[in-house]
C-alpha cells in the first residue's frame, strides 16, 4: 500500500507528529537542569551561566553546519533512514550526557545533539512529500503545534524530574528518543520516491551552497529574508523575557513558567487548529501577512505594557504570529522540486541558526543599554519595539514577494 493511500498517509502524518512531540519534549526536559549540571562541574553559578550560553551557541552552530548536510542526505537516501538514525543518535547522545564524567564530555554531547536534532529539516521535507501544496500550511501548522506542545510539557517534566537529580532528565529524554526510533522502525514508510531523489553533493550540502538554492528565484530569496527576520524577532523572548519580566513586573520563576506554558498553549491552538481553516479561506499569502501583523502589534504592546495584566493581554494578538511560519514554509516549498525539499529545509534551518546567534547578541546589547541609568535609550521595552519593527519589515517584504510569486507562479519540474 503506497503513501498515496489515505490510510497510509494518515499513519505517516501521525508518526511525524508523534516523533516531533517526543523529540521536542526530550529537548525541553533538559532545559531546566543543564545549567545545574554545568554548575556541578565548575562549582560557580556565574561561570555556569557563561558556559551555558556557550553550550547554547555550540548547539546552534552545529545546527547551522549540519542541517544542509542532513537535508541533502535525505534527498539522496530518503527521509526514513535519516529520521530513524537521528532518533537513535539522540537516544545515545542523551545517555552520553547522563553519564558525562566532566564538562568536556558534556560539551561533546551538546555538539552531537546539535547534529542529530537537525533532523527537523527532514521532518519538514517529509511533510512536503506526502502533502499536496494547497494543504501544506495546515500540515506545517500541526508540526508547529507539536513543537509548541513539546516545549510546554518538556520543561515542566524536566523541572519535576530534576528534583531527583540533574542527570535523571537526560535518561528520560534518551528513553523518549528511543521510543520514537522504535515507533518509526515499525511504522514509518518512506515518502521520497526513487525517481525524485538527487545525488548527494558537498557543493549543495555545505551551508553556503545550500543557501544558494534560496537565490534561485527572486521570490524564494525574498521569502528566505522573511524567514530570517521572523526568527530574528522571535529570539527577543529567549534573550530577554525572564529578565524583562522580573525587572518590570517583579515576576519570579513560577510566574514566568506559567506564562511560557500559556504561550505554548496559545501557539498550539493557532498552529494546530486555526492555520488550516484560515489558509483555506484567505490563502497562504494573506494568512502569512495576518500572522506577521498580529505579531507586530502584540510584541509592540508587550514593550509598552505598563502592568503585568496588559502584558498578558498583549499575548492574544501576538499569538497570531503562529499563522506566519506554516504558511511561509508552504509558500517556499512550492518554489523547488520534490528532489530539493531536503536541501530547502536545510537552508532554512541554516538561516534560522544565523538568526539564533545574531539576535540574542543584538537584543541583549539593546536591553543592557535600555535599562542602565544614563544610557542613550532609557526604556526597558525598547528591544520589543525594535522586534516589532523587524516583524513589520518582514510583513512588507512578505507581501511584495508572495504577491509576485502568486502572479508569476509556474509549476516546478
């Protein structure tokens, strides 16, 4: 029975959804305990904070390097073996970090995690293989909802398990990745037909070569810029939210944790429920613009919000941001052939990794300038205003680019 059969296609989509949830939960589990494990090794809270930042950069750097390689490998050998090897690799890597006798072994574990977690490029490519172009926005919305759900559940579970020791969550994370591997081994069919495969080439698989694909069409390059700006703006939260919430509203870890859970739930609703119907009614282009505009308004209101209640209310328009990524992905997949979907997703992940390195540095600098007395920008919400401006620019570029793409769209062969 082929993937074109509805039952087989539904089973494949279910596996991809479950795998995404398990992988993200596994990643999220270690977030609350990794800094404490580092602190055990170095014996200093301040130094642990610095090294934790280095570990995050190591992970993002390996994502930048590995994503195009993994995407291109899946274009040649198929999606199934790449996804399965990644799940098995993550399971082994979490066990390595659970047993790490010193900081160097823990660093090696984070490097390997950056490589094996790059399989998300293949998950997106798999969805493009089994979904008609007009239904991809909804499919990517479901994957986004899986990611959001995993990021809600993972840190909560990790915080609970961390009470039994900082290494326990790593064992559980490895177990979840192992379950994903076994589930896929028996359930997951291959999605990429042999006639649609492309030989592996280092010229295309390195980050620069992979991103050359994005220059093939003016529309694809424009959408890649939107992708970069979207990720760049989004990292204002990972860089500043905890500090900003504590400074401006006096929120502690419990309030921050609950609010992050609320953000995840709203994102699940938007991406898992709303994307499909809205895209069907408005089309991918207008849905993407609606999401970017909602995010622009919401994040600007967060920078303005004089009270915690106002900040929470600003999360409602900001949640529309979840409409943008699935539809942006859908628009981009239409611009390349079936044999290049893995390379496209690798290039997208590399773009996201660049934003993941540059954005926290930029917004961290802006925030430090905005809260220090006597500095040139004495407004703690300035970073959020700038992030809103970045999203507004993304909406403008997205509007122009996607409109041109719709007008000039041709079938890619």
